[in-house]
């Protein structure tokens, strides 16, 4: 029981990784987040906490444990202390009816707050301060005005008895009204990460987590801390404004950056990793960035987050980028083509495996085919050039590195000759009139230097042209090696060792 501070075995640890979109948080991660908060918050009878996205109740439960200790001298009677904490200090909004029951069971030791086994004696209703209110999406022009959910997927007539995933906290213009204009000192949680937009999962899912952060800020708490995917650093559908807002917000006091999500959520691989941030309403200044790469590799720096338009995780990477930029060379993003360079989408019906008159060979994710030359709708003028192409998805899907913590980054690179093009599954990196230039670009892409700079902002599995913005264009009349590039940009032995510890060789 919470009153005796004994939790063994801890079922919430077992529940911690049931979903990739709505990930349950392990208690040890919750306590890392609580450790960032001032200790005096847990010694005050006035501090109010809100978890607006309660799933297992673990956040409120761990807060309750700290308050039970912190308020012992002020409220000696253990039952009076529990009644005060649960009725006056802890508040939650569950994301589903099931998680509401689970959360109450974790926090009140009863799925009903006023049940006979509840450790709080003051509640008159079943919800207590852990509410769940079924909400419907508000659709305008086929999309929910609050979260962007597709009406064709989440409309009431399509969902019937299924969960709507219309989360109360973000489906209102006035979140302060949910608990009657109550002022919260701390808002904390692990929000749902994404929602299927009707086109499948993965890249066609719309992010949700930023909406919870923006809504929480409207309540103007003293502190806001959440754990979210790290892909907002440089990518993500509809996240440009949110990224700009976060990077320029000098109230972010701490950013704990986990390159591998498994350090937070055992067994759950979230592309690009996750991060925990602490936002302090009354602070203005630099941010303490803590990079957790592995158990043995952890670094800390004090800096502003908005040096670049995207966020660079590691200060050592920033120092290397500065050296590269000193030469003021044009960068590869001006050379790489946008998606679908020749107009053949992934849904095109490729049928012919045999060459025919006026045919062009095309490389697809399912092998080589032939298509009529007159169906090449874009960039037909370069069909006979030497072309360097690569898979548009990263080798590790922006996820787990190898056992030594290193990544390959690029999966497939090819040189295509005359009358040989690629489908949307590949990215056109460059084209040359002479084969030797294409071969030298090909070799450059295989260097650790190239792949390191690409990986510095690659936080989703899809590689787009903007991810090449830190990679300088070289003179491709001759080949390049890592040693030549390290020397050209004046990298130190420590910087070289850092690159080679992050990127594995590519044969």
C-alpha cells in the first residue's frame, strides 16, 4: 500500500511498454523526471500536480509517495495526510475509460475513488480527481479542428464502439475550465505520440505530443515536464512551428536526450530516440543538455537551443559543424533532388521485366523493371547522365545502433548509367556527365565523415534533401577518403575518434 510505502512487485513496470504510440512509463523514468523538480515542491501542502494524459497512474502515484514523506511533519496522521494529498494536490485526466480505472487503482488502490478499498476517505464520487470524460472529435472539412484526426477514420459512424482517441485535454479551447480554473504548479506526463491519419502507420501518422505541450503552457504552470519523441529536433509532419517555438523558448531549463528509446522504454524502439524536458516558467537562460548515448557514453553541455534552425544533439557535433562551415562551401541539400525525381510513385503499376523499344530501365523497391521513356514525367533531360541514388530510408530506420553504439546510416547506394532511373523509393543525390565524377560522389557518400554529418539531424527513418544541409559539396574530379576530409577540415584526434565511435565503416 502507498501508506506503508511498499511496492513489490510493481505491476506498473510490467505495463510500461504495451504500445508504441501510447507508451506506458516505467516508474524509474518517472522518478528521473521528478528528480529534476525542486525538492521543496514535495514539502508544501499547497503544491498542485496535474497529469493530463494518465495511462497507468504511475506519475501521480510516485508523486504521492514523495508527498507522503515530505508532509509527514506537517500532517503527522497518515490518513489525514493521504486525504489531503489525494483531494487537494493530485489531479489527472485519463486518456481512455480503461486507463482511468487503471490509474485510480494505482493511485487510490481502488478503481473507484470512493470504493471501500480506497485509501482516500474524502471522495464522494467514483472519479475522485482522476477523471475521464468521453469526447468526440470536432470535424471541419474532414479533419478534427483540435488534433487533425481524419473524419473518415475517426468519425463516429466509422468508429462505432471503438475508442475515439479524442483526448479531453487537447479537445477544448479552454483547458483551464476542466478543473474549474485551478492553478497547477506542475504539469507532468507522457502524452500519446501520434494518431493514424488514414494513410497507414509510421510516416503517415500525425504527431500529437506537441499539442499537449502547447495546451499545458496555456495553463501557465510553474513547471512543465514531459517525455516525448526526439524527432521534433529536425523532422516530423506539422512540427516546424513547434520546433521553432521550443528552440527559442529560454524557459527550457533541462533537456535529457536519449539517443536510444530503450533506455527509457525497455524493448520499445522509437525512431530517433526520446527526450525529457523541464520547462520553468520563471527561468530565462541557457539549457542543460544531457546526452545519453549508452550506459557508458553520457555527456552534458550548457547552451542555447536555437543556434541552428534544427536542434543538434551533441556539442561535439556542433564543434565539427562549425569547422566544416568555416570554408563557406555550398552544401549537398542544393544538389540532392526532392522526392520522386522521375515521376514514378510507389503506387505505379510496374509490369514489364523485359526490355522493349524506347524503354527505360527503372530501379524500384521490388527490383528492376522497364517503362516507356515518354512516361518519364520529370527530369527526362538527365536520363542519359550518370546518376547516384540511395534508399530514402535509413539503414537503422533512425533507431537502434549496433552493439558498439555505431550506425551505418545509409542502406543502399547505387550508380545508374544511361537510360536507367529510379522510382520514388530512392533519392537522387546527383547526376554527372562523366562516370568518374559519379564514382567519386559514390565514394564520398560512403565515408564516415559524410554519413556522420547526415546522421546529425536524421531523426526519422525517411531521408529528405534538407537532411544534407551540413554536408559540403566536394570537387568530384578526384576521390575522397575520410583521412583527406579530416585533414581538410582540421579535425582533432578527439573529433575523429568521436565520428568513428558513432559511424561504422561501410564496405
